C-alpha cells in the first residue's frame, strides 16, 4: 500500500478505524445476548448491515426480486 502517498493526500491509513467500524456495524448485531448464527445467516445479516451503514439501502430495496414467492 502506498501509505506515504495516501497520507500526503490527507487520507487516513491506520487499521484502528476499520476495526472499530467492523465492531460497531457487525459485532453489535451478531454478538447480542443469546444469539446463535449459521455462517450463511451471519453472512446475510453482515451484507445488510454494511449496505445500511454505507447509505446504500435504496440500492437493495430497488433491486428486482429474483426469488419465487411461496404460497
């Protein structure tokens, strides 16, 4: 990674901010009391939480549905 160049551009290069973001976006939801997750379930909720945190929720809601509804 070109850390020196990124710092010259005024961008942050530390990992602490990323780790804190993961903790707040993902950890708070997955580690609540009494919760047990499958890998597929955790992956799905992580994808939704990341979309919500990145303000891209509308992109998910406006995506055409490709699954068949059940009766």
